C-alpha cells in the first residue's frame, strides 16, 4: 500500500514475502561495438578479442542474476506456505525510495494485513510510530 506523508514523500507499507531482503546491484556494461568493419586489420581483431574477454564477466553476471530471480520465484510459494502453516511472523515494512523506514514482526496473515493498514494511516497522518523497530538505513 502506498501513501503520501505530509512532507510529500511516498511511503510504501507492505509485508515482506521472503525472510531476507534482496540486495540491489547496479551493473554497468561497457559499450562494445562488434560491427563487421571492426576486424579489418590485426589491431581491430585484437580490440574485438579484448572486448569479448571484457564482456564475458558481464554475461556471466547476467546469467547469475537471471538464475537468482528464477530461484526466488521458485522459493516464494514455499516460503509463504511455511509462514502460513507454521505461523511464522511476517515482516511488515515501510519503505521510501528503497530505504527501510520501519520494520516490525507481526504473527498471522490477518494481523499483519491490519498492521499494514495501521502503519500506512500513521504515515499518512504524519504521526510517530510507537511500537516496532525503527530503522534508519
């Protein structure tokens, strides 16, 4: 649930489905020009081969990233089922621009949904939260 606080900041309040938080990675790939005219001479061939050698780690990183996302998609239903069956607490978070403002453990699906609504209302009014764990990261 997204709300706007009195300071104009958009705050997203939600349950965290997986027991861990995904790390965000910024990967900048180098601009590689593999045009047909680039290998007309030995220097062009060497540049093209060097570019390919430099491109291999980025391709490998992309393969690992896609594999990680695939694994998360497979684990999501299992994690949700375990949480529901064994009544593990849900983590309710309030985030703004990728930063966690508030984090709290709430036991039960219905109780965590109610708590999401309560925390969203508190941020919308601009009040201070009194229970839970405030984070400043």
